[in-house]
């Protein structure tokens, strides 16, 4: 089988690479926010809510970790779905070729009908 749809394979691979990059950067950012939240102790922010401190750092870490994992799964699933469609196309092509080969192998050679004797056409 020839390798068809090279650009789709490249697009699927790019989505997988972007998935890993987004996961790594998201986890690094989450750890950075956790460290930042643990080291900063600031004054109350808007409406008296403290946006720094251990609890806020932990909350930002958990939220960004969940968002990063979800983004990774979405991007990776898009890349895998491209490969899934390519596999379906390849399998369908192979099935069609096999069906065509079986059909031509089972066909009798073309013979012209011979009129029977005594039968009036």
C-alpha cells in the first residue's frame, strides 16, 4: 500500500506534539503558581479576598493542573482521531480491493448464449 495523505499524518503528529507541550508548560506553570502562592503573603485583595497564601497557591495549582490535563487530552484525542480516520480509510481500501479480487475470481468467462434447438426465438 502506498502512503497517502501525508499532510494529514503531519497534522495528527503536530496535534500530539502540541498536546505534550501544553501539558508540560501547564504543569510547570501550576508548580510555579504553587510556589508563588506559598512564598507570597500579601494584603487582602478585591472584596477582602486574599489572592496569595498557601490555600490560594494550592487552589491555583489544582485548577491549573486539571485544566492542563484536560487540554492535553483534547489535543491528543484530536491527533489520534486523525490517525483513526486514516486507518479507517486504509482498511476500507484494502477491503474493497479484496472484494474486487474475489468478485473477478468468481466470475465465469464471458460466453455467448447458444440458442437451443427447437426453440423459436
